[in-house]
């Protein structure tokens, strides 16, 4: 049965916005009618509190006027309460509600009792919950959630990917791609670059704050074989990934990094800390390698061990197959359609 679905979320930038765009595409391709309340557009015009207040008002009148069958919200663990108010409004107006919850794998261990209480309270007005990983679902259910839950990992569309990829041995860069801050390991990558003077390192991403900007600029200035390209999106980003032999991500964050999917599907081999949901995407020695952010020497040794090894090509090819089989729109589409019912 075809449904009218009103989506609420972001459509620009990376992460959640990428997922939101792909989710809407899946439902449109299945014949559902999709509308959108774009929170990022409102936040670009107004201060965040005013933007959300305005968005609540807009959502109330749009739901009242358009009467969608389902209201579908992309929401994050940070800010969950004020984001979930959209579902409360929808449920008060008699609509079915779906939360696509981008939470950490260890939900119980990364939230306070009060935060978990607010999440569980939202069960009163949330009909179905989509989570990124099975450990996260188990954590939520173990905390007391009783309504329907579905596990749908982060994923990407494949239509804009390069048609072919270079062999591992022909790639030019070692890449860091992501948010540019210390918790994600940018300073360890710079130290590795200084120890590997015969390799070229490229950084891609946004710098969030002045402290990181100042420190990174200073350390980059004394690292001759590294450059920062700033934020890059779309085809240009895919081109950089496809020309990189390794993705170096010594992160300390509990997350489900989209860049691991993007890198492996393009044959770039990730060297990544095993934190959060990394184990869902990267299997050590199969389609990437685990590293420790506290062991730069070990990171350097791993790069030296594998950079010219013929076996790296097999690791690269494993990553392509694994990502295409699990983390694409085609792979997850049936589960998303099932979640909406």
C-alpha cells in the first residue's frame, strides 16, 4: 500500500543528511509520496531555538493540512528530546510516527539515567524505532523500550560512485576524512605523516573550533608531506577517496562512521580504531586494519607493512564486496520499507 510520508530532518552536509536524502529516495522509488520539512534550511535562517520553534509550528500546520500517513524523523542522540517533539505533534494529530535514531551502540553506557528516561518517555508517541546496530537495539530494549524496533545500518547510494576504481598499488594518498578535531585523531595522523616522509597525506573536513584550528595549522605547517583541502562533498570527495590507498582514522568516538562505508566501497583500505560500531563495517585483516590512537608507532608500522604488499589488493577488493553487500540503498531498502509498514 502506497503511503504519504512527511520527512523531518537535514538534507545538506554529511552524516544524517546523507542518510535522510537516501531514505527519501528509497521511498519515492517504491512509489510513496514524500514531503519534507528541512531543519537545516530553517537553522540557516534563524538561531537554533527560534528555528526549532518555527519548525514546530510549520510541522503542526503541514500535518494538519496534508494529513500524511506517516511522519518520519531523523534524530540524533544529542538533542533527542527537542527533536522528538515533532513526533509528539504528529501523534497528537493522529499520525503514525517513525524515529530513525542515530544513537551510539552502547546507548545505556553513553547516556545518563535522565537522558534514557526522556528517550523511553518518547515511546508514548513513537510507533516504530529504527536503530543503526543490533547492540544499540539491545541496549534500548534492555532499558525498557517495548514498541517495534528495526536495525538498519548507515548506507549510501551507489549511482554517483566512480564506475571503476584504481588498483591499491596505483593510489597516491593516505587520507584523513571527517570532522577535524582531536577526538577523531587528527594530531596522531599528523605525527604519523612526519614519520612517513615519503608518503603524501591529505586531510578533508571541517574544523569546528578556534583552538583546533590554531593547533592544527601550527602542526600542519611543520609537516611538509601533508595538506588540508577543507570540506569536500559529492563527486570531488569520491575522487579523493578513490585515489587514496589508506583511510587513516584513529578516532576515540563511539560512532558509525559513514566514511568507512564510502572508503571501503571505493577500495580505500581503512586503518581505524575499533570503537563504537566500527566492527560492523571493518573486519581486521579482511577489509581493513584495527589500530590504536595511542600507538602512533603501531600505526606507522602497519602502513609500512602493507603499503607495498601485493596482499593489499585482496583487502581492497574484500572491502568493495562487503560494503556493496551490506551498506547500500539496495541492501537496506527492504528493511526500511518494512519499518514503515
